[in-house]
C-alpha cells in the first residue's frame, strides 16, 4: 500500500509555522512578548486565513501576549510574505494554545493519584 502523502495545506501550514517561529523569535524582545512558541498552524482550504496556535511561558500574561500578536498580525503577514513565496499569503489569527497547561495539570493529577495508591491503607 502506498504511503499517504501530505496535503498541500499541511505543507503550507508547516512552512508558515517554521517561518513565523523565526520571525517572532527575532522580534519577541523588541515587542516584549517574553518566551512564546508556535505550536501549530491551521490553514483554510483556500489559503486566505491561517490560525496560529501559540504557547506562552508566562500564563498570567497569555491574553496580553496573544492580543499583542494579533495587533502585530499585519506586520507578521508582511514579514511572512517576504520570507515565503506564496501566491496568497493568509491573514493571521493568533490563538492561545493551553494544551501544555492542561497536560501539566493532568500529569500532576495522575502523580497525586499514584502517590495515594502507593500509601498503605489502614483498615481497622
């Protein structure tokens, strides 16, 4: 059976993700964003819009950072268009990706459950 090939949308999304990560990394200190990571990109079928999922180190400032990125989205789109040659450069919408926070919470709950399971039970 032949391997399933990646769709064009997925290849463009991956290219946008790596390119935006480089752009944001170079501008993060100047824009006072802190440590941010591009965790994924979803591109619309017609390539007109892209949803960029971001993870931030400082969770208390997450909304502020995402708002700043959305304010800078036209500039980011311009930089992306200069870095990557696409017929249509999608409009960018930055979204907070809380999967890391949820993953850490689930891991801590599992660790607590395992510790409780390991404690000897006193049945008197």
